[in-house]
C-alpha cells in the first residue's frame, strides 16, 4: 500500500467528517439565530453570516475535495478547479474578516459603550457583513480576472491559488493578499484584545473612586463584556490554528522553496477543519448561546414539557400513597 494511498484515505475520511458534522452544526447555528433574532444582540448576525459561509463550504466546496482525494486526481476539469478554489478562498476570507469585525465590535463596546449590549446597531452590523463579503469577493475574484490564477495544488487532487508563480504581477498579488487577508486581520485582532485588556484595568481602577453600587454595577457589566470577548478569542484562535500551517506552507512556496505535495495537501485539509470548528466553539464557550440553542430544538421543548408533567404525576401518586 503506497504512502499516497494512505494519505488520500486519511484526507477523504477527514473531509467527510468536516462536511457531515460541519453541515449539521452550522445548520443548527443558523436555525438557532433565525428562531431567536429577538433574543440575541445585533452581533449575532455576524455569527449567522459566518455559519452561512461555513455551511456553504461543507455542502459544496468540501465534497469536491473529497471526490478529488478519493479518485486521487481532480475530476472536474480546469473550470471546476477554478470554481472550487474560488469558493474555498472566498469563504475562508469571509470567516477571518467576520472574526476581525467581531473583535472590533467587542473593543468598541467595552471602550465606548459599556452600558449598551453592542456598540453597533442592526443596520451597522448588516453594513459590516456586506462590506466583509465584498472585501473577500474582491480578493478571491482577482485570480479569475487575470491577476494571479487558480490551479492544482499538492497531490493534484484539489485546487488553490498558484503559489509557485514567478510572474511579477502574481508576486504582487500574493504579497498584497497575504498582508491584507492574513497579517492585517491578525494585527487588528491583537490590537483590539490588547486594548480591551488595558481599558478593562483602567475602568476597574477608575471605579474604585466611586460608591459601592457604582463599582458593583460597572464591574458586573465589564465582566460580562470581557467574558463575551474572551470566548470569541477561543473561536479566533481555533480559526488561526487551522489556517496558519497552510499559510506558512504557502509562504514557503511563494519565497521560492519547495514543499512536499503531501505536506501541502495535509495543510490544506487541516485548514478546512475551521469550517466545522466555529459552531462547536460557540457551544463550548458560550453558555448563553448553548442554552438558547437547546431551547430552540423542538425535542428539547417537548422534554421540558414532559418532565414537569411526570413530576406532578409522581407527587400526586406519592400523596395518594
């Protein structure tokens, strides 16, 4: 049994797992947000948009990768290759731009409007979402229009940007893309959370000069906002953990060095795990979102109705006995 066969089998299993569980979990997040728009704050629309992006990846883009690795070659021609690479790139950029926007929103809320649920209202959040999609579309459509290009990558079973291109205009695109779509979001996210930490300490010190009631209220609000911000830190960390190996491998290729095809394919497959990690991070780290999600499931509602009835029946039986 050849090494490439073993790795392709591993890639197929991993991507099937991502596609199946990513579809279920992101679908549940979308269902939860749609059922509870009146209970969730405006930034929940950002979560909704990320979930839409991720479920599209799991339903459409990832199955194409599964087919390629299963057949050990790309079976859909160059037009399909470009479409697949465009979709993966677009939806990955949508995720990181949305996570950057969430970081900015948390920073603005804590530093400028602590008493409000969110610094942005619903209209502003929708504008941010639209801007994020347009920004991501602009960078991902450029290779289709001739600025750089999409092609086979790794073991030639999937497609991506042609990182190995040596044309000056392609090098320019790759440089701008790495700065604008990877390093800049990381810098903005790091800046926001550093400021959140700094402002939080300042607010705590400032409120120590106030009365006991003011201190209690301010600290309670600050703790609530910081907790929300920190849980999104875990979501962001999971995304960056998924995509950073692929980004490093791509940078090595852009610099003119060689990366083994299996290593590049492995990094690409690992990056796709981000499409199902986001909803699991919401459930694990946000108790409020987890509670609302459980309450939104019809079977959970029926169970809540049945248990009180059983409890009353048991009490009545006990009283009779």
